[in-house]
C-alpha cells in the first residue's frame, strides 16, 4: 500500500499563505532545498485542491512536475486534462483511497490546502505529516488545518532545526 503524505510549509500561527494566497514570507535555504529534493525522490503522485492549483499556477508551478502525476480536485475547473495535470470531479477521499491501494507506485503527496487535507484526514487516509515551520506570525491567512470532526493522534518521527530559524517536523499518523 502506498503512503499518503501531507506536507509543506507554514507560519508558526499555522497559515500556509496570506489571505490573498501569497507566500512571500517563506524563507528558502539549502537545507530546505535538500529536504525537498529527498522528498521528491519518494513520490510519484501529487493531489491538490483547486485553490492550491490556482495559486501554484499564478506562481508558474501549476503545470505539474516532470515524471509525477498531478491530480487537481475541482467541481468548477473545466480545463482539459494534460499529460501533467488531471482534473478530478470525483469524491477526493474515494479517489485517494483507490490511489493508495494501487499495488504499484511510490508515495502520494497532498499539497497545500487544508480543505482537501481535512477530507483525507477524516477518511483516515493520511499516513504522515511533514512541515517546515517558519519563524513568522502572519496573524491571518489561509489556515493549514481546518476544524475536524475528530481528534487525529500523531507520533513524532523527526524534529530538526533548519537555517534561518525554521523547524522541520514529521509525524506519523496514528490511524483510528
């Protein structure tokens, strides 16, 4: 069974972007780039919601990644599927459950938004969480986590101090 990983970067007050979707506060560094490089080696599938896709597209990264299948969940996007991006109108949890149970393939990365992640957490599909926490309090923005119907218990796998005051955390999800 494939592993589903929810990851990215967030502010200390748990926002993934400013209210307008900008991420100009993110601090890049060599150690962050190395973590990303190692992570990309373990995945062959990305799933994301429409809002995350639109933000990525504005930043020039919405066209998918070479060698990685990218699925975007949306009820409103009517663009045709491409070789790199496939738009999905199905129930996200059911779709990701099918991907997870495929016998071949690497890990699946849930990118960006907390709305999609909420549905996958509630369906008990996310196996691991990994985030680079930045030393900034945005005060408002797009939240990383949304209110859920139940508690999700975690087990710490790694806690690493990075340059520029960032902290990298990974947790294993204790399944219900």
